[in-house]
C-alpha cells in the first residue's frame, strides 16, 4: 500500500544525545514536511523540502537538522542544541505540481530523559 | 498563506450535525480552504477543500461564504469517532514557492453520547 511511514513510534533518549527520526514515503510526492506537536497545541513547522537536495527552515528550526538525499526519505535529527526536545513529531508529504492533499505519518513520540 | 481563526473547542451531540466555523478574512483570490482533522495521538487526516463553491464528499460538506472570508465544515451526523481536533488552513495550490504548509491550533470537537 502507498503511504508515509515514521519509525519508531516511541523513542527514548538521554539528554545531550542527538537522535534521528525516520520518515519514508512511497507516494512519489515531491514535498515533505516535519512538524512538532506539544500537548494541547497545534502543529508547528520545523523544516520542509520541496525537492531532493533542497530544504527550507520552518517556524521552529533551531536545534534540528534534516537531509533530503532521496525523494522517498526525509530524516529529522534532533540535536543536543534543541532545548525542549520531548514532543510528538509528525512527518507529512504532498504532491508537487499535481498538488494532492498532504498525507501524514502516524508520528514519533520522542521522550528525552 | 493567509491566517485562520477557529474556536478553541466545541461540543456536539451524537447524531446531530457538527458545524465548525473558520474565519480567513485575509484570504487571497487564489488561496483554497483546506480542512484536516487529527484524532488523538495520530497523524492529521485530510477531509475536504474548496475555492469558492460549496463542496461535499463522503466525510463532510464545506460551505464557503460568498466573500470567501469565512467557511464552515459540516459533519452531518456526528459520531463519537468524530471527536478530534479540526484544522482549517488556507493556501495556494500548486508548486513553486507555495510548498510551505502551516497549521494553527485548530478546534477540538467533542461529540457527546
């Protein structure tokens, strides 16, 4: 089935460690997105990518990094510079010029202890 | 993208219609209205979108005012499974520089038995 997959669903890390969240899509979508969601809050955009080898900062990019080496993959690294990394992270993809609606993964809940 | 304003929360009785409002008074002529919903701890799901005509699909109806400054998402017969956060966003369709996709805090709809 076509879709967007995030892994793992739950992730625990010690403070000060970098951690990479995986996002893979087989929808042949050009655009991919990373959002952060805190309890009771909406989605805040971290980074987005319009095409392979290109990405832009969203509204809260500090402490995060991304890469887009393949169309299907858009991993997010939460670095030790992110002061409050514990959150629910959501990845999404959207068709480019065909402009489909956005499809979301099921999210990764990161807990830093 | 134009900003939207939604009530923080709403209640609805099971089996009744749920009418969720959204104000987008600064919407541009080429911006569409999109609705998504997010059930607790899951990724958001696309519901419907429209430009200026009313739209209906198997999930919901979208009513856009003639001046396009506001819209209403209608769930005709709400069920307990419709309890979710509903997001209204406006954006330009297509590619190019229009890939940024931002969400607000949405409306928490609680459907009561």
